[in-house]
C-alpha cells in the first residue's frame, strides 16, 4: 500500500496553525506577565531558541527520510529500547492535544456557551478531528489548504481592527527595557519551549513529498507564526496595557473584545475564536494521526485506522481530566513548570538518538562501510 503524501506547502500551513493557536490562546499573557510592556521583545527573542530546538530534533529525521521516529529509533537503539523511547514522544501528542482542546473548551464556556457542559464541547472537537485523522494525512493536508487562508485572514483581521486606537495606545509599550533583560528572557521561555508541538515533524517527514525539505518548511512556519506572535504581543499590550494584559486569562480575546468599530459593529472577537477553532481542528487531527501512526508502528500494525476510535475515547477522557480549571491550565504553561517538562521531552530522547546515530556512523567508518 503506497504511503499517503502531502505537499510541503500543506506542511507549512499545518505547522503555522499549530504554532499560532497557542499564541492566540495563552502566550500573550505569559510573556506580558514577566516582560510587561516589553512582551513584544520576548516574542522576538523566543524565535532563536525555538529554532535551535526544532533543528535539534528535526534534522535527525531528514537523515532517515523514509522512516518515522518510531522506525529509526528501533534501527538505532534496538527493538525494545526504540519502542520505549518512541512512547515518550507519542505521549507528547496525547498531552498537547488534551491541553489544547481543554483550553478552547474552557474559553467557549467562559465567554460564550456558559450553560454548555464542557464534556460536550470536548467530544465534538475530538470526534471532528478523529474523522479527519481516519480519512488520512492527505485529507488533513487538503483541509489545511482550504482553511489556512480563512484562518490567516481572521487572525490578521483581528489585529487590524484595533488600528484606529493603536496610535494613542502605543504609549503603553514605553519605556523599553526599563527593567532590564531578565524579565524579557523569562517571558521568552514558554514561547520557545512550546516548540515541543513540532515533534509531530518526526512522524510526518516520510509523508511529505519532499522530505529533505521538511525541516526547512517547519522553520519557515516557525518564522511566520513568530511574526504573528510579535504582532499579537504588540497590539494586545498596547490596547489592554501591560498590567491588565498580565492579569487577563485570554488577553488576545480581551483585547479584541474592547474594540468597537462603530455602534453597529461590535463583538468582533468572534473572528479570533472562529480562527482558533479552525486551527484547533487541524492541530488535533494531526496529533491524532501522528499518535495513531506511531502507536501502530510501535505495535507492529500495518494500518493505524483501527486505533483511531479507542484513541478518540482516551483523548476525550484525558481532555476532561487534564486539569481542574482554566487557572490550572495557565499555571501549567508558566516557565517554572512547562519549560523543564517540554525540554525533557525534546532534549533527552533526541540526545540519546543523536548519540546512537553518531556511534553507528563511527562504527561504519572504522569498518570501511559507506
């Protein structure tokens, strides 16, 4: 059975939406809480460690363009150690998907659907994503092609709406670096380590038309989404002010909500909420596809689709129980907790894999093999 493929363009769209979703949700408040009016500088600084982390775990996959991380882990480490290490990486997909779904559901319940049970929203989102994952990566890629222009238009539109007020509000961004570089660096920690989301690249590389260019595509998506993060930080901090931005639960939506273009055009935050929902659909579908694909390879199954339904049930339950409330979610993403957790999931497994890869290369050179 031939492997399904997506274009590098579609991979770019998928990664862009994955990265922007968390920026729209929580990152402005996390960067603002430490850097205050310098949150936009933190948003620039975070790009460099994020790119290094992406190169660290993504470049190994380009050396095995026809294999997923599950397959080359077993090749480098042996069957059972490789499977054990792969399960650590697969855990990321489950946990991040549960966190993202729960965050979006909490936002809907908090702002709009106050009487709707949280479980119904989570079930609806996970089932929709599961249908796309069952259809395959090509369908997810086509959906990304279709939804990306709408997604980008709504995000950019949400950022353009406050422009009439922005000229006066820019005073909230001063003074620059008044508290030094320390708060700016602390504000960059969570946005940088959220790169753990891009671990899906280690499963997707063989499914890309040009796998050798997959890492470059992911870096391009990181660059584009980081630009959006900078704009969100600038506009949110300017409109809400650094203190209110640091206290808000969903600061980007709070910023859009206070904007009224006229007496007849209000509540334009629906643009950002709808965009986040579209991006979340693609994101959870990718997590579910990569999780099922990786688990099927770990278990030696030829087809991942029989795993979709039980994984959908597990992910729904985990999304409900991943946190008690939105404040606990926000606490999880703070640097003192999230950074060690995410770095451990990115650095430790791939340090082992890189060491094994270099050891195998050394053995081949000593034996004279090509």
